[in-house]
C-alpha cells in the first residue's frame, strides 16, 4: 500500500470514527429526553391515582360543590388522554387546567372547616402538593434534555449525522405564563 493510500485510509477511518462518536452521542441525548419524559410520566400517574381519593374525600363534605369536583376529574381525564397520545403540547394545556382545578378545589375547601381538619384530606393535599413540586422539577429537567437534543441536531457537524439518521427535534413541555402563577396550596390552609 502506498503512502497516499495509507493516508487516505487513515483519513477515512478518522472521519468514520468521528461520525460514530457523534452518532453515539446523539443517541445518548435522545434517550436522555425519553428518560426525562418517563420521569414526568411516573409522577403524573401517581398524581392521577391520588385525585379520585381527594375528590371522594371532598364529596363527603362538599355536597354543593359538585362543579368544582367535576372540573378536577375532567382535567384529570385530559391529562390522561394527552399522556396516552404522547402529546406534549396537549399535556401542557391539560396540566394547566389540572392546576387551575386543584387551585379552585383547595380554595373552595377553605369554606369547609371539617374538611380542612380531616386527616385524610390533609394527607392527600400534602401528597398532591409534593407531587406538583416534583412534576415542576422534572418538567425543567425534561425541557433541558429537549433543548440539548434540539441544539445538538442543529449544530455542525452533528447536523450531518442527525439528518442522515433522521434524528428529530422534541417539543418543550410549556405552560402559558399567565396560567402558571405560583399557587401555594399550603398557604390556603394555614
């Protein structure tokens, strides 16, 4: 093999090795997005399971507040539907409705002293508040992962490998700014 042939072979090997490294890195970033989505999914399912218990506890005290309870259950259904479709934009909208429904429920509960004093209600309220905080943290991590993926597949030379292997951008999980005003459910009961 001539020196020129050896140099060309070395260049091809280096370029192929670099392309493989980029590919493996992009796969890692893509799977990090999936993992962070799964983390959100777990928390949403946990909250999904807690909401019927909360509504049932509230029904015992809030006989005249059926609309508020139904609003929470409809929002719960919307979140479940968006999750089932893996619809990130729809999930953002459904989560906004869920948050508003919970805020209304806890605000209405303020008018029912027996409900506020109920240990089951207090435990569920704390559990759901903790889940809300965890969901917010995981949403931030998910959006960071999505951003990393989306930037990487647009940067040169990664874009060449990303386009060749059809790596796709992901949507951020966003809520309208006006609808995510910090709600301290805990303050409603102190």
